[in-house]
C-alpha cells in the first residue's frame, strides 16, 4: 500500500512537469545555437574594426548580428514566461498538497483517537472476544490489523506530501533565480543591439556619400559574376560531354567485341544496342542517393562564418531598387579561411577565373558542388575527396579582413543542369 501511494505521488508530480521541462530544454538549446551564431558575427566584426574602409560584408554581418540578437531576446522572453508559468504551476501544486495534508491529518486524527480508545492489548482482545461467533472474531482481528496498516500509511503519506512541498518550494526559488539571470542577460542584449544599430547607421551614412562609386563597383562585380556563371556552366557541360563520349566509346567497344564473336545470323541483327556500363551507373546512383539523403545536414564549406547573401534575388544593402541575383550563397568568413568539401566525391574541374579567383567543382553522382573565390587550391582533377576535406583557402581583398566563400549546388539530369538553393542543403 505504501509503495502504491509513493508511485502515484511521483506520477502526479512528473506528469505536470514533463511538457514544461521539454519546452525549457528546447529553449535553452535554441539559446545556445543563437549565442554560437552571435559569437561568429562578433568575431568577424572585431576583425573589421582595424580596417579604415567599411565593406558591404561588414554591413551584412552587422545585420545578421542584430537579427540573431533579436531572436535571442524573443528566446529570453519565452524563457521568462516559461519560468513564470512553472512557478505558477508549482504554487498550485503546493496548494493541492497542503489541502491533501489537511484531509490526511483529519483522517489521521480520527485514527489516533480510535487507537487511544483501544490503546491496550486487553481492550483489543475484549473487542475480539465480544464477537458472537468465531468467524466474526476473525473478521474483527483482521479489521484491527487493517486499521493499524491504514494508520501507518496515513502517516507515511503526510510525510511524503510534506517532502514534496519542500521540493516544490526549492524548485520555485531556483526558477525565480534563473528568471532574474535571464532578465539581466536580456538587458545586456538590448544594449548590444543599440550599439550595433549605431555602427550600422554610421556605415550607411558613409556609403550614402559614395553612391556613384558603389554603382560602378557593382557593375564590375556583376560582370565578374556573369563570367563566373559562364565558366562554371561551360565546365559542367564539358564534363557531361566527356562522360557521354566515354560512355559511347565503351558501348561501341563492347558492341564490336560481340560482333567479332557472333555467328553470321546474329551479325544481320544490327538494331540491338549494347548495354551501358552498369557498374559506374550504380556507383553514381548510390552517391546521388547518399547526397540526397543528407539534404539539410551537409556541413558548411567553411568552419566558421555567417551567411551574408542568400540564394536568388537580394536587395542591395544601401541602393534603393537595386538587386543582385545569386546562383548560390555567400558566406563571410575569417580572412583566408580554409574551404572544405561538404560531401565525399570526385574533383571534376579546377578553374582560374579572373575577378573570381579559383574555382573547384566536385561531383557527387548527379550532383555538383561549386566552391568559388579561392586563392589557393589543394586538389586536382580526378582526385577523390572525403567530407570536410580541405580543398583550398579563400581569396582576400586588399584592406579587408573578411573573406567571402561563394558556394553553389547543381543537379545534372542528362544534359540539363539545375541550380539549387544551398541553404536547403547545409545544416543551419
């Protein structure tokens, strides 16, 4: 009986707090992720402070930092509300336990009074001997044992509820302290956001005075991007053509071998095509499936950095009605940061493009990953690479302490090449 009572009390305490605990753990995990992202942006911005000339990358890094800090404030608000709800819930539980104790004590009081009236063995024996039959005497004896057992269980239950109340009060105090700490962190983040906004406004004013130069620079960058797109497309098409030529040569060789060994009757049947190289097809299909299976879980092409230009159309940070079209994503990283393969595969192209540095293209079955704006490359065509294998280092521009990694993903089906959004493939 005592064990059953204890289990019920534990379940009562646990069920009400499981959901709240899960929510609290989720918020703390989200807080850690946001703090990690803020640490990255702070690291990049700290490096730019030594530069006299501000850059658009710096502006975007500040924008990212403000966004992450704002999200962190929302996280703090949710944690504070969660703490308040938890305190309220625990206060309600304490009230329920106190009411339960009041009822248990009243019952216990009656049991004590009964025990007092039957406080000696003689009284208990008289109660049993007063029975009219042997069967009734047995029942009266069982009744007395049951009363003693209930009395003991009542005492245990009261003690357990008192212990639970103490534990709930302790948890309330801990939750209040955690809430106060979160509130303090929230104040710091608000002040940090204001500092970020001031720095952002100063850079905006600086760029506002140089709009003509910025437009000229933007046109030059667009020309470089167009040349980059053409070179990448040409490299992939060249690779497709070479693969197709190799396949046809293999088929022709296989068909020739069959023709040399076939009978005269079989030679007359020229409509049957030779089977393709199924071994390489299976390998490519397996690699494609593995790559697809890791959608949303691929590592970043750089170890540390922040996304500063998304896939597709992006509004210019300072010029109104001006947009850029990005076939991949741009990641701002520390100067000359190492670039790594996001998945295992084979290097199919290493290009040197004026204005865009060096480019590495890696084949993953039907998929291609493209790594641009490299200063040095550490791989060669035909080389097999593993996931996170360092393939080069980023190019750095004069008077800038931030390098930018340009990363693309393409899907090849036959001779058709589709540009995919890398943000949907890498782990955010």
